[in-house]
C-alpha cells in the first residue's frame, strides 16, 4: 500500500451493504403477469375481509352463548391474518413471494 502526504492510498471502492429485510429493488421480468397476480390477490383480500367479518360474528355469538372461545375459529383467524399480511406484502412490492396457494397456509407451529 503506497502512502502519500495526504494519508494511505486505497485502491478499493467501498462496499455498499443492503438494508436487512429488503430484497432486490429490480422490476420483475414479466411485469404484466405480476400485475395480474396483484389484481387477483386484491380481489382475494376483499373475500378475506368478508371472511374476517363472518368469523368475528360467529366467534362473538359462540362466546356469548358458549361462554368460551372457539379455538378453531381463533386459529383460522390467526392463519387468515398471516395470509392477508403476506398478500399485502406481495401487492405492495415488498416481496416477490406469492402467498397461498403458492406458499404454505398458516403460521408454522
């Protein structure tokens, strides 16, 4: 390493590190196909919203009359919330990973 009056001379460029949690910002190869998937997942999110309302009403009446939570409805709600979060991440371009049916359903135990 050669030195000059200004200090040590370094021939290497600095390495730019990517922020953790973020993927490559490049545009996908087939943007039109991705756009189609985005529209389909938006429609699926509207259906999921309806399922949340129905599950919430059923759970409310279950707790009102049964005096306890229905664990199957609660587990379904947890899995549905996870799917909705992953669908939102795909739609907004945060990730290229498509949710169910292209990925697992539910939160792993």
